[in-house]
């Protein structure tokens, strides 16, 4: 895995400074500790940091074509590079080394921006085309958003990088938070969508390319999406297992030690079980346990490892919440409030002692509707259809007068249930993926900020994705929206930053576009049945995986957040609440939430954690305030 960056100027007389590129690239050294190079080619240039995975000796970047007028930097892996290479060589292209990334340069010579349609893999890349009178830039991001890519259109031209910190290394880059991102963060726990948290920065969306030429503006184009117009027929178990083995096999290429994360859950077990069938050598499996037995799955993981003949490395962890304030803010250079960043970082650290590449089970819940919220949403939609418009109106009215019970977990709140049943399905599902209602979040802000954000509702971005599919299936609409919001901006951002912090490459076979594109559009009954998700995947795996794993309780990668806030982090939280800018927050509202939590009247653990993370993010990256 790697990191890259670059800049391009409108003015042909202005030359890119190599020192400027190195300053940007050096901020990404954790993504690529093995090597670093820059190329300044007149008014355009790129920088690169390498984590060597394939062709260790000769696979460095940037990579040129034969005529040295097209140059590429790529973060990620192209899993079908051998087949592409064979075809390119037959058509006369000459290769200099064995890198998977080199096929992109030669294929671009034939296909231009359409090169992305040929690639199977996870990637973000920047390509400079110097063949014409003026240079051209092509940026691209993989279909599911596994690898990050940010850019900024400036007065002078274009900047881009794998992480915002590379652009923040330049003095002219504003270090201000967008006010909309502040509200998004409080509501969602992360900053997502096309606009980054930092003023002036944007994310290239998954499955999109960006083309730029001097004197022009970036041209963004979508090149892939999940199906939007029809669901498919039910899938046989053989189809699911066959494609699983194929996408896992594709991810076994490496010239460094390769293994897998293994928990007691279905998805990682499926990946490891498949690896044991298609790999030539015993699988290296890395598992962690926790002292809290309610979160520990180590016994189940050990049984899987023994059954599949794995080389199994295990460790019992005591997650240190101080990581969230001492270490992780540098790597998460946008606010990210998921407390599971801590154990994700720790399990990556454990795995890095044994392997350089690890396969994970991420994506199975989105593809086969494994989250509990999908089950709840399916039940609400059945009830919503059953009671019709009059019943929904009654539920909505009852919800408006039902006691709020804000102290209770959401699934026990009758007000929330009644409101959801009576509400629009998109808005009802949105409540299940947010931390605070918009109104609750706005109450925490200073009145001036609240007024500035009067017309901003984070729900609208989510709703646009939810409503894009034309199929009349609320479950698939929810999955589709998650694939475009929660998955890339929360889950994959977390895994990328936490693993790259320790220079570990994580590959995600269940997010191969062929796999999730084939099975996410299954009929709802093939995903949620008898009060459980993942029905089709679960039943297909019964030929390989014991019932104890398939029918076990889903634990997730949770943390004892409430006890952290009341215990070892209480002083840090108090310090954060008193340090957050007064022109952002209503201090009295923050103190009231903290007092309620300390007294046990309400559980504000997630909110207080969010505020703690926000303050240490602000300090670590020198945020100068809110954008005007």
C-alpha cells in the first residue's frame, strides 16, 4: 500500500518545485515507509511513498511508459494485472518491471480515461499525460472507495493527495473546518460526501474519475455503480462460494508475508476458510481477544484456525482509550468518532508483526444485509405497508405525544418506533445510522453557527442516494445508500487510516465489485429472513462452516465507551469540553450533557467521545476555526 500526491498549475511558465512535492509526500511516510520519489515535469508533478508488496526490487514508482511521456503513481493493487499484461505485450507494449501498477500506464495509452473499466482491484491513482501541447491529469478512485483520494481546485491549479495532511503541508492551504462538516460530524460521527471536512478540499467519489487540463476546471465522471434498476433472481450456494473463492484467490498475490484477520464472525471466517482452499501454503491468521467476555470471540477463532490448519497468532488486548487523543488524530486528519478505531488500530498493529498484507471480512454486512438495523428496517417496512396510509398517520400522531425516553437505547424507545413507522422510509432508516437528530446536534452549537446552518440537513445527501435506485425495495435502497455513504466514509476510512498507521495493507475480497455487484441486489427475502440478515451467505457457507459460527451471536468490534468516559478519560473529556472553541459551541449545552452523563441520567458517551476526538483532531492539525 502507498500514498501519493501532486499538483498542477494553469500557468505554463510556472514550474512545480520538487521540494514542494517532497514536503507533501513526507506527510504520507506511514503509508509508504520503504521508498519515496517525486517527479516534477514542468507545470505538473507527483510525489509518492511506497510500501513494497509486489516486485520488491524493481516495482518502485512513479512509473513511466516506454516514451516517458505518461507517468503514473498508484495506491493499491490491480488484481488482474497478469491477464492485462499478457494482452498488452501481445499488442506490442514493452514492460520495464513486474509491478501490477505498470499495466495502467500502458492500458491508458490505448483507452485513455476508460482504462478504469478494465481494472479489478482497489486503487486510487494519478496519471500525468505529457504527450500534447499542454499536460493532462487523470485521477481515479476504485469502485467501492477502498482507497482514499482528495483534491482541491485552487486559483493556481489543482492539488491532490491520498490524505488531506499532504495538502495541509502547503502554507496556502486553508486550515479551516467547513461549518457543514461540523454539523455532519455531530449527526453522523464522521464527515462524508463529496466535500471534505477542510475548507476547499473535496473527495473524489468512489467509482469516479477526474480529468483536468490547464485553464479548465475538473471534470468528474462516474464509471461504475451498483445496479439501480432491477433486483436479480435468488442465487444458488455454489454461485456464492464459487465467486467467493475467485475473489479471495485474486487477492493472494504478494511478494511479502500475507495473512488474514480472523474473528469469530461469519465474514472473516468465510474469507479464511476460502483462503485455506485456494492458497498453496497454510493461512497465517491473526486474531485478538478482549478481557471483556461480552466482546471476546477468540475461542471461536481458535476453533476455525485449527480446523483450517492455519498458522494462528493470537493476542488478548486491553484497548487503551488514550490512543484516541495521543496517536490516532494524526492519522485521522478528518474528525472520525467511531471508537472502534482504537481496537482496529491495535489489531492492525498485532497483524503487522507477522504479515505485511492482511485480508479482512469487511463488506459482508453491506452486501448481504447483515447489520441488525437492516432487520429492524425490514420489519418496520412490512408493518408500514400492512397498516397503510391511515395507520401510518396514526403512528405518526402517537409518536408526537409519546414520552421521549431519551435515556433509553434507541430500540427501546417507543417514540422512535412510532415515528419511524409513520415516517418516510428513507428518514426512518436514516435515524438508525445517525448518532444525534439534526435538532439535537444544532442545540449544541452557538446561535450564529446554528443560523448559518439553518438550510443544511445532512439527511439530504443520504436521501439522494437512497432514492436513486428505481426498484421498489426499501432494503436494497438502504443498502445502496450505505454503499455510498457509511461504507466508504466511515468503515473503509477507518480501516484504511488505522491499518496504514502501522504500514499494513488490508485487502477486502467481499468488496470486489464483481462480488457485491452480484449479491447486494438479491431479493430481500434472500438477505433478511426469520429475524436475521445474511441468509443467502449464511446458507451457502453451511457446506464449509460449522453452525456454531453461522448461528452465533453477532458481537461486532465494540468498546466499553461509557466506562471509558466515566473512568480513565473523564479528565480528558472535561479538558476537551472547556477547550472547544466558544464560537463553535454553546458551552452551557455541553456542560449540561456532561453533567447528565456523569450523574447516570442519560448516556451521552458517544457524544462526549465525539467531542473529545474533535478537540484533539483540532489541536493536532492546527485547525484555525470555521470557514467563513
